[in-house]
C-alpha cells in the first residue's frame, strides 16, 4: 500500500513538474524556499506526501483532511519566513506540537 502511494505521488510530481524528465525527488534535500515558492512542484502535493510520511512513521492510517489543509498553510507560512530551512525540518517543527 505504501509503495502504491509513493508511486502515485511520484507520478504527480513528474506530471506537474516543468522538468518532466526528472523521475525522483529527494525530499530530504528540499529547502523551504523550493517548497513554498513552487520551485519543484505544487506545495500541496508535497504536503500530501509529508502527511503520509508522518502518518506512516506513527502507524496511523487516519487522515484529518481539515488538519492536512491547516498544516499545509502553516508549513507554507513558516517556509516563506524561513526559506533556507530544510523542508523536512520545517515540517517537524510544525507537526511536533500536534504529536504531544
């Protein structure tokens, strides 16, 4: 199941990217600037991937769609203010208070 989701999201990134030849994306290397300024793909696609990644780490298969939208907006705001922070670090910063 996780593999199918990863393949689906990978296809979304490839189809929406101006560089259609790029097949893979190392999310751990993305900066907030690349995320928030649409330099790689639509931030909403990456936010869905991040949500799945976070839920997968916790073994949680339930997605609160309103929370996903709110988290995406928080992450975009954070990234616009902190463009050089790695996107994964920004996501951890945004999501950490919710895990407690």
